[in-house]
C-alpha cells in the first residue's frame, strides 16, 4: 500500500513481545520464519527433543474462511501475498502443524492477539487478548475463544482449530503470536508477518450491525454497484455508481481514513456509531485533508468535474497516490465514496436522495426567503437554502446510546455543510427520531429534521427599517421525495414515509409543533397575512423536455370569488445550481391581468416561451431553472409568492453488445448517443467503467455535429460470472452529464 501524508505504512509496525507482559517467554531464537509462498508460516524442526510444541506451519484456510465470512471477494485475499479478511463474532478456521502430536492433557497452547496499529496494547482496553486453546467452544460474545476442532487422520501432528473474535471486537488489522507450554518449558512463535483484518459482521445476530435478511445484506454490504438520483423532484435523473469496495486498495484505504486521517482512538473502533461518525468527516477535505474537495461553482479547472466521476475506486486510488484531497466532489460523490468505505469495513450502507432538501443555517426549523419588489430572492440576505436534491447515506445499526437495541437506519452525511462538534461531520442521526421530531437526540438530528420537514416561509422585504410581511407559508415544500435503490432491483424505492408523516396530516403537524417546542430559536416567525383565498395561482410546466428543445413556462390564475380582480404578476426564470442558489436571469415577464369571476372565463395565463438560444449560454451544468412568481391583487393587501424547479433532461447513452458475455472471453461493445443541441459539440469524449474493466476508459470523439449521433467501440473481458454493470458518460464543452448504464449476465 502507498504511504499517505508521510505516515508509516498502515498496520506495519514492528512488534515487541515485551509489550505483552514480562512473564511471557521470549521467542525461541532457534526458530526463524522460512518464506514458502504457499500461505503458510514454516519453522525449522525442533532438535531439542520433547518439551513444548514447536510450530512448523499455519494454514490460514483462505478459501474456507472467505466463504464462511463472505470476504472472498476482497482483493487482498487472493493476491500473491494474501491477507486474511474475516468478520467478528464468527469462528476462523486454522490448521496448525506441530513437530509432534498435540496432547490436550499435557500441552498448553495460547494465541496472543494484538492490534497491529498500536504500540501500547493492553488487555484493559481490548487492544490485546490472550486466548487459550480449549477442547470445547464458547459463544464468543464479548470474549475471544479458541478450541480444537479435530486432528488430522493422516498426520496426527496437524490440528484444526477455530478462533472466534468477540462480537464487539475492535475492527482493524490484528497480529498474533502462538505460545506453547509443556510443564515449566515454553516457546513462542510469531505470526506477525501474516496479519488478519477483522471487520464488522452483519451476519452475526449479536453484532450491532446485524441485518436479518440475505437480500438486504447482498444489497447493502456485498453489492459493488448501485444507483443514486439527482435532478429535481419533478425531473429526476438516475445515476449509476461503482462502489468497488472489494477492489485493490479499497479495504486498506478505508482503515487509513478511519485511523490515520480521522485519528479515531482504537478503543472506539469497535463501536459502529463512532466509526460511522468519524468516517463521515474523513471523506471530506476541510478539517484534516480528507478524500474529496468540494466545488459548487462551474469552474472545475485543475480537477475532475463532479458529474464526470463514475465511481469511488478512481477517487480513492488517486487520493492514496497523490496524498492530497481529490478535486472535485459534490454531494453524490461524497455519498458514493462513503458507501464504499462503510461497506468495505462491514457496515451496511446505502445512499439516499432527498429532493427539495433544506439547509437550515439558523437551526430554526424554517427556511426563510426574503423577496424584493422585483420578485427576486435577496441573495445577500439569504442564509437558508433548499437544495434541488441532496444525497446522504444511511447506515444500519443499533443505538444503545438512545436505549434502542433494535437495529435501524441512521443518517450520516459526508458533504461539508455545517460544523458538528467543531468538525464537518453529520450523524449518525436516527431516522426514527427524525420522523418523531425528537430533535435533541444525538447526533445532528435537528439538522436532518429540517432537511426533510422544515416549513418554507416567504417574507416581503421593504428595507432594513421596515417590518417584514409574511407572504406565504409552504408546509409541503421540503422533502418532497426521499428515495434509494430498491433491494435486488435497478429501480427506485420511495422511503419518504420513513422520515416523515404524510404532508397535511395531523401527525405531521403535531410532530412539527413538538420539534418547535424543543427548539431554542427566539427568531420571530409568524405574522398574520390577510385571509384571502379567492385568487389561486398555479405553475404550468411542460414535461419531458430534452436540452436543446424549446419550452414554455406559465402561471395559471384562477378567480374563485364573486367579483372581478385585477392582478399584477412578475414571472421570472433564473438558472439555479442544485444547492438552491440562483444564478443568471434568463427571462422576466411583467403583466397585469383582469381575471373575471364568470365561471366560463375565470382563468388567465401569464407565460413565456424559451428557445435553446435563450437559455443555452446561461444554463448550469445540471440544467435546472428556478421559476418564480410574485403577484399582487390590486385593491387588496394580498401578495403571493411561489417558486418551483424545472429541469430539462439530458439524452441517454445507448449500449450494444456484439458478443454474448462469457467469463474470460473478450466481448465487443458499442456506446452511442445523439447530440440534441442545434449546434456542434466540441472536444467530446466518453468515459466507460465497470467491474469487468481494470480501469476507466477515456475515448475521445472530437466534434459532434448538431442533431447527429456519435458512437465508440470498446472491448472488455469478464472475470467472474453473474450480474454485472457497465456505465458510460459523455462530456464536451457545450454539453456535460450525459450518461447511461447496461446490466448483463455472464
């Protein structure tokens, strides 16, 4: 593994037997490790006659242990000098070859385990364990155990043993010595050259991350590819992401982040609560130069635009190689990397997208917008925001700190938004506590509650010396959809009900009032607006518009009263990034309409039509617009303000397989897409990634003429059977974030 920030190699410190206690024997000077290349440690034969057992070799049973512990996919398990990866709470199989037959009545064998990372291991903090070999198994709950399984019928000097780490074992890399005794004589043999990774165990019923369903474990622990969603609530964009948690360097990188970058004390590495909270900080760069550097501008020079990443492996490998934060990321990139790291060390994890996610900077549980007389949000006074979408993570675990022993989903978030205990980290916040409005529950529950269920409040601003007027309270604007990938399916699962009660329901309002009562904010929120509901305003947005096409935006004004009304309307279209920050004005329409009360003609429209040449130069990379309307009803005090997001979608990349996929056989394939713009694309290139490709392919196509189709061919060789996925992205100067993916069976 590559060094990082000048730190010593992960888990490769010299071990001194003196640290293990002065009463233990020193390693026998006559016994030296003889490399054999066959996954065993061999020692020279004992020539001193009878006495303590002398160890000749250890067989780590990589295949058997890998299958039992579901760790056989880790790259380090089958490289030339493999490292054993197992899960806590489950027995580990070893074969020991001694120089004579093992006699349970007269021979004593003990395993001395020690965390490889620590120099001051001791029994008191569980970073060291002395595990005597017994003839009967124990349950391993809270304690190490070792027992003799059997002796070999052919060679009685070979003993099969099972060693079980406790269900609350510290996760990390462990080394061990073997102590043998017979009477007053003793010997010690070191296996520190063959360390063992011990991970969290979602298969163990007594582990705090236990997940009781094979389908769920396959999805949230073992799956190396998945889906996330971006875009806007009314125009969602599906994004494929390659997690690759079993690939080269991923496991080592995950522990590097936990122990070196975040410097979590080893004694806390048994606790998934502290581990997941620490990892949420390690993935972002601001505090201690974590993995990903954020960038929410349109200038991505000196790095990779967030929309061009296809997965976590390239990001983590670049981080290890350069020893610097990787440029650049946004929320789904942070979530993708955090999913990889959590799954690598055994914590069930999934990315979650929340549409219309609030960023409540004042911890007031409301998102406040100040509007000027031109119908524009006053950006210089704006601190709260609503992101078109935000992607965070959920991890599965018990919460004994909340007296909740039943396992459930907890929110963690690596996107650096707000400081928590002085660092950019978030969670784990219980999803159940969020739904119930228990905003004082640790960690950062109030912030997550606001993200999904705050009230959106519009204020008419008349100047610093004038009182503000409440224009409108929108209790349904936040958390319009919360979703994740469905288990075992490449489709969306709506999990909004996990986070909140249905909008407008009695339970939802009771929960909001409960949360407000727990909140310490003294900011005055609610002013009475004139009770006026005879004029109704609604946006009309055309569905399914591909970038490059014309589109129409309209406000429908309906008179529900018993007299005619004159209405003044300002309709605006602004570009907006996905964090909710407005950019440039695309168009503004000001009109005055008389809306008749006659039921046959009581609807009027204020509208505007836009061509690509109207919006093409201003549109942000993710193609989202903010549609807003400020209206006033003449001869009344009533004013209305509303806004919505509108997104034009990108074309899809199409795949074509020219050969039937088969393991270890080359497959030819083609990707293509049609340029939807009325102008040529320059400097076009495809990026292609998948589990059957050793690295991401970059294929340049140059110029793509207006309304024309471009395609490239490539080859790959599947290395394993089963369902696999290949994803592709296209980018150019004029058009980015075009992607697609293909599932296939090998």
